[in-house]
């Protein structure tokens, strides 16, 4: 049977660790059934970077408009942009000013950012059979990449495998699928002691609010990209984030890219694909079964 590291086309060498944790925060956008595009995006970085971001974010929520507006319990980009909820009555100038200040906190903290989007209908049409549970639905595929990118960065830049992932709360099926992917990656690299995956509310976890801001901006761009084919980012706010964050990676595969994914996986032995599909279809977070993976 093929080894799991071959399956994911990633080889993770055995590095030593570093002091301090690396944490990644991701939020979804467009995951409602009526959306033609599904996206997951967020931030990741070291303890020091994320603590700096959290402190600055908290201060802005306490005084969002320099004394002219009451404190906010949390930031939610959709509500802010549309003057809903706690942002009811806010002008566009006020909203844009707050978003600009929050972006400055993200940029100055030194965190990194990543986002990936896929067109829902094309993905559902092309990814079938054993590939579907292994690669996931549109959101599941995005989550798999959001797991992979911070791990790759942590290994290449810090020689560390201890990455803690925090996703915004999702339906139970999505959470179990994400846990299955997390488990599969760590079968390949050897499970680090402090590597975790959890789901939380952005009301309680402020870095998820920063992930929400980035996901909203990228989602608006992804909608335009998949509708028009134009890769130019229209919003100044998104261009500022992309240019200001030291490493900001965005992936939005075309139909041709997705076809290449299908062709690549078609080269694998069908028995191997069936075994990996069973892992995702039958995964129990409380009692993971790795019998479908080879250790050789």
C-alpha cells in the first residue's frame, strides 16, 4: 500500500522543535448552499505575533471610534460592512476607518495569511467516487489546504511540527471531516505532542475575528474572479492586506487546475484510493483507525 506521505505529495523531515507555539486561525465564507464559491482563509504565526495582534485587537474593540462609539463585544466583517448588529447606525466612513485600523494591527503583528477558494458546482461535478471523501467537498478541500500550508511553513522556517489549529465553529460533519484530515496529515509526519485542532466561537477567540476579516475580503474577490476571470483585486482594503502582510498566499484553482488534480489522483491504484476514502468516511475522532494506512 502506498505511504500517506506519497499520497499528499509532501515529505516532512524529522526536525527539532522551537520554543513557543505556532497557531493558525481559520474562518469560512460562502459555505451556505446558495453560494457559488466556497472559501476558507485566516492567519497563522508564533505566540509573540498572535499575542501582539490580540492585544491591539482588544484595544480597538474597547474604543472602536476614539470615544464616539461604544465598545464592541466582537468584530464581524459582514455586520460592519452592512451596518448591522452592533454596527447599526455606523456610516461607511466609520466602518472603513475601523477596518483600516484593524488591518494595521494584523499587518504590524507580523502574522502570515492564507486563503483558498473553489467554485462549488465545478468541484461537485468533477470530484466524485473515491476522490470525494479523500479530497473532501468544497469546504473540506479548502480545510485540507489550510491545514497543510501552516505545517509546511512551520517545518521549513522553524523546524517545528507543533501547530495548533483553531477553526470557527462548523456543523458536526464538517468538523469530523477536518479532524480526519488533521489525523491523516499527522500519520504522515508523526504526531507532534502539542499539535491540536479545535473549533471555537469568534465571540470568545479574537484571532478568529481577524480570520473573518480576511475571509470576507478574499470571498468578495473570489466571487468576482470566478464570475469574470479577472484576477485584479478591486478593493483597496484587500490590496493593502496582501501587500502589507509579509507572506500572504491565495489559491483559487480554475477548472483546468481541478482537472489536473483529478488526473493526478487517477494515477494511484484504486485499492489505495479506496483505503484512504474509508479513513475519511469512517473516521471516529475518539478512536481513530489507521489500518488503512501503510507504515512502509
